[in-house]
């Protein structure tokens, strides 16, 4: 508690020297007032970059602390339905039932067996190898823990067929038998079951930001009590150099997208403070003012997903762009509150209408 407060005070002093920062004393006054009127602590004050001159006080008062945000989620998305998003088998089944595009399903693996995408029983190791031998057009795979989140446990491999069938991680050239790969990188499925999917080739317009990660568009979608479905906001998630995932916890960051033009604008620092930036911190690639494809398709797809989810008023979608179309990577019924930081609006402004 004391360490957090000291860190916030140090950040306030630093931000007061920024061109767009308000004075140190005014920050102290605002932080104190927000704790009193909305229980928003100093840490959140900096997480949401409320030290900026351009943000009006009425907007700052609209940011929610985490408890208030999750109370909102519990009202609009009953907890009993959230298993749909937490379990990738259930989520994939739901998307397939409604013919919503996602990554091609290859197999399900567990420590006691597995099932191919066509319903055949497969042995955990030998059966998967035989299945991949049949799929001669398949070149890359990804393995996702059935109940994983945040990119934890995600693996992606290239299928090599020069000397029999072997797998190698996309990040290096070392080859393994299928059995060896599963044992080494999936722990033999001892601690988790896995969904096996075809690895998506991403659209060149997104690959330029960082080619090693599948960079996805995070879209917040809401539905009011009257049934009106609207896009709340969206931002592009970009991974760090060499990473396979774009998740914040793996070093990724959010890149603001203008909804009207569907062009990228600026990214935010990893540490929740400091100035926005336009060049990728690892490669130096300019990420600003880039036109993203499939704007109307993304809007239609996003609204369609919310419409099929029972007892759900708010969802966060991760959407990948292949060269041909947008596809759903996953949907989240409890997206992190910090998404509002990249969207640049308060929670009240973004989400308050959903309960009306």
C-alpha cells in the first residue's frame, strides 16, 4: 500500500513535467478527490493516464475501480454463463453451430486420448501423427490449453515432411517427432487438455506491425436492455519482436484504432505512463496511420457474435485478419477493465448505456 502510494507520487512528479501534464499539486488534489467520490485509487489514476490536461474532470470521474467494473460485469454477464468463454471447446462449438468463422479445428488432445476434427478417436501421440500425415495441405499448427488465458501455454509449430513427419516451433528450427513435441512443449497433456488448430496466416496489413505474433483486433461490443447492439470501441493488440502472442502480459501493447477511418493512431507504453508512441519499440516500424482492412466485415461479425451469446450484454472479442476475411480467435465475457486506457474514454462513457 505504502509502496504503491510512493510510486504514484513519483509518477505524478514526473508527469507534471510532461507537456500535457497538469501540475503536481493539482494531481494530488484530483487523486484525493477521486478516492473520496469514486474510490479510484492513485494507481488507477496513473493507469488510466488521468494526469493529462485534455481530460475534463467529468470524464475522470467516470473511470471505475476494478471492483466496480466487475460488479458491472456480474450484472450484465451472469457468472454462470462465463464458462462459455473460459472453455475453448464450448466456445468453438458455439461458433461452429452458428457458422461464425474461426481457426480451422484439427483435434482435441488429452492425457487419456483425443478426438480428431472429424470425430474419430485418436491415440494421444500416434493418432495425431497419423492425422497430420493425412492433412498434406496443413503446414502449421497451434496448440491452446482448453482453459488457458492470456496466451499462457500457447504453442505454435511448423509441420516438416522432409524426413518423415516432424514438428518445430515457429521461433526456432529444432525438430521433434510429434510424440516428442507433445511431451516437451505440452508436458504430455498431463496438466491441461489442448485444442489443436490450423495456425492462421495473417493479413499483410497486420503482419507489418510485428510478423512473429498473430496481431489481433480487440473489439468491445455492448447490448442495451432495449436490445440495441453497438461497437463500444476497438484497438489493435501487437506483440513484441519474437513473441508468438500479442498479449499484454507477454510484452504486447495496445494500438489505438480510429473507428470512423479504421486507421491506426498511436500506442501506449508498457508501464501505463509516459507518452504515446508510433514506432514499434523493438523494430522501429512506424505503426501510425495504417489502414486496416475489413471494417464493415468486422462490425457485422462483432455484432453477430454478441447476438448469439445467451444472457450476455457485453463481450470483448479478439479478431484476427487472414488475407481473405476477419475470424474470431476468442471471445471474453470478462475483458480487462484496463482496455479503457487504450480506448481513451471512461468506463461510464463507454459502458454506462448498456444498463439503460
